[in-house]
């Protein structure tokens, strides 16, 4: 049974596997994303966090998901191109996943169990739900989709300072 975020693997856009243990000792901001969502402009704020704190130990990981109103129907290649062209995304974008249900990514099942949402809900409610993971691989906090990335800066700085 997984004990930390580092116990999981993710698929990159090109289909290759990346062990999250590659990021051991860094702070992770894990976000389920979508290209056609009202929150899609948050890519700009996520990229700003990546640029500001990436050199200090933050890794933003985007996980496209098409489970909410079909808002990310494209292929991995189309999603990667959209993110780069429209928002200058340079942080790692992983292959499209499910975050809820029988086919949910094991990482997301673990994240949701570790940091339940409102009223203890384990389900991911919408695109751009964010999870902050400390340098020890443990979930620090879950953020609602409407929480703007720039509002996470204080928590990110605290997590980086505790490294």
C-alpha cells in the first residue's frame, strides 16, 4: 500500500513512465487539468508558480482529465500543444487520466483519500483540483478548483522552507 506520493508512477505525454520518486525531496503541486474549462486560464497562474518556485524545489505536475463535461477531449499531443501555445506551459504535463471511478489513477485515489474534499468527499469534484505535497511525499492540503494558483504561494513557500 502506498505511503507517499513517491510510491506512484505516472505516464508522460509520450507514453513513457516516470516514477514520482524522481521528485523525492521536492514539493509537488499536482493538478487535474482541462483545456476547455472555465478554470483553464489557471494554466497561466500554474506556470507562474512553476517559474517562480521551480528553481527552489517546486514541481507542478498537470494531469489532463476528460471526466468533467468532456472538457479535455483531445489527444495527449493536442493537449500538450494547446497548453504550450496558449499558456506557455513548461511544467510537466502527464498523459490524460481518470481521477474518479473504477479507472481512476491510483495516484488520484490515494490523493483523494489522503486529503478529502468538502464534507469528507473523496471524489474529485471538478477540473483544477490541486494537491500540495510536501518534501516527505505526504499531502499537505487539497485546494478547490476555484482557488487561484497565486493564492497558493504562501503554502508553497512554507512547504519549501520546511525542506
